[in-house]
């Protein structure tokens, strides 16, 4: 029985799933919108929202600049280190703390930072595909 076991396995072992979600979150933060299978998209939202929460919590402190206390600066360092566990590139990490976190800090939301839009069925295996995007932020299509 599967009592208390949450999340999809996606035919992968745990380390492969962790790497998959880390890569998807990194791509989402780099480009603002990605297309993936519906099952991956549904799981990705939880990982992305958790990472965005670190950026949201650090945003008010980062705006203080040099006026922040040592304890507040330590909170920002902690938030960056925790987000770095999931986000694999410096470009995506910097975008999280410079754009994404401050954007959602002003909206006063407690979650729901991402949106999933079903798009099509993939040719070849007929997998249901979906876009995952950050709400209120325009996608960036430039190469990172």
C-alpha cells in the first residue's frame, strides 16, 4: 500500500527525480515559461513555489541594502544557500533574488506563484503536454 507516500515517481529513482526537478526549476526561472509533460508540470509547481518562497522572504531585506543588520544579512545568505540546493545556475539564482522574489513580495501572496496551462499531446507517445509559467512575469526567450 502507498499510504503517506506523496509525489509521483515518474519511473525514476529518487536522485534522478531530484535532478529532474532541479533542472526544470532552473529552466523555469531562467526563461519564465517551459513546456513539459503534464505529470512533471504538476510536481514542478511545488518545487518552484518552495524556491520562490526563499526569494520572497529575502526581498524586503535585500531592499534595505547597507542599512540591514548583520542578522538580516545572514537571513539573505541562508535563503540563497537554501535556494541553491534546487537552482543549478547562477543566472537563475540571480534572477530569483533580483526579479522573481521582489515581484511576488509585492503581491502579498502566500503561494501559487506558478500556472500550468495544458497545451497539446506530444507526437510519438501522445503524452499530455503543458506550459508552466510564472504568474505576472513575461517569459524571457534569450539564451542564458
